[in-house]
């Protein structure tokens, strides 16, 4: 398992983090991560996944896998495909790519068989509790209304972080708790860790930053 506390950065499908720019951004994030020695997971888009994996030593997660075994499922991405590409794990059930519970269960089991870590996004404390029973490596709680904004979950909804930590401890303490949405500053990270989170998940705060390396360094300072 990767060392915690950690920071995970999703590239979503932002133009600033696609193709050649995905590689440039990865280089900047990696430079900051090396300096601090902390775990930084990057989550590039699925088309750039393999190219990014080949260009970095950072752990790389896919943004999604479909709940299928290899076979006749046109347009789908299987756990086997991302394992072959060299991914460390996969994010699933992001608010922008939701799945039903039975499919989340299937995807987690399939990923585990292939030694892939799993980060399951959740939208509230109750869903966090439900997902904990499926034993993913991480849950990442993100109130959907705060995603992409400038007010972080740690400021706007600290009770969602502490509530998630509490329900995880009750249902399955082996699961690590990440939180995200609106994380932009060192203080957001610091507060998340103080509330019991094992790290944060963010996107626009890094991908859209003028100086992603400087922002990454500052966020990493907030971990300690
Ligand atoms: O996947 C992380 C994401 O949903 C958070 O987005 O832009 O609020 O950091 P952002």
C-alpha cells in the first residue's frame, strides 16, 4: 500500500492536461513530489494513461474502469487493460462518472485480483459507509456541489470529512479516507488531515494553476 498521508491529482479531461501537456504537468508534479518524499498519485485521462506511466515514477491511477471482464464490450476499459498498461490503481465512481453499487463491487474485486489499488469516490457520509463494506483501498469523499469551486470541503463541510472518518472506523478501519472538492491551498490540506483524512484528491487547483509545481509544493507542506 502507498504511504499516507498523500495527495492525489486528477487531470480529468482538462485541455491543460491532455497529450503533450499531460506529460509536462506530470514532470512538474513529480519534481515537487520528489522534493518532499510524499506519495503523490496522478490520475491522467485514459487515453494518455500508458504514455504518462512510461514517463514517470509516480503512482498512476486510471480515472475509471468498467465492470466487465475482457470480451465483447465495445468502448469499455477493463481492469486488465489498465493493469497491462502498468497502472498502480484506479479511481471509480467519480461524481462525473457514477456507477451502481453492484458494479462498484465488481470493479473492486476485479482490480484486487490484479493487485490494483482502488479509490472509490463518494458524495456523502452514507455512501461512504456503504462503500466501506466493499473494502476498497481508499474512499474519496467529495460533495459534488463543491467540485471545481474555490471553497474547499475542509472549509465548507468539515463535518463530511469527520463523519466519513467516523463511519469508516466503525465499518471498516482498513479503508483510507481521502477528501476532495475545492482544494486549492495548503490550509485546505492541513485542515483535512487535522480532521482525520489520510489525504486529499484535487484537480483544478493544480491543473489550472499558473505554476503547478509551486502549488504542488505548497500543498505538500500542508500534509505535515
Ligand atoms: O477528482 C477530483 C475532483 O473532483 C475535485 O475537483 O477541481 O474541485 O479539485 P476540484
